[in-house]
């Protein structure tokens, strides 16, 4: 969708709301385990809660190695 913010017509209509996702993307369990094993001893206690509570999704794509720009 192409939206010209400078046009009065578009300002009157408004900007459409984004689609709401009902799920967390998460990371693969294998990757989470590697991160916790390697980095957990190095990180402060207050940062570990984020990684311990990170959602797991075995269908997740690693965006560092796989990227689809479609």
C-alpha cells in the first residue's frame, strides 16, 4: 500500500491500522538452549529473565540466515 502523507485526502481518510498478530514469533528451542548455555553465565541476572521467558516456536525462521523480502 502506497500512502502519500502530504495529500489532504489521505489525511481525512486516516492511516489504516496494522494487522494485529495473535501469536509470538519466538525462536527454535535449539537456538534458545544454545544462547542460554553460552551467554547465560556472562549476562547479568536481570537480563536472564528475558531469555528464559522467550517464546519457543520450532517453525520459526532464523532471520540472520534466511530473509525473504517479499
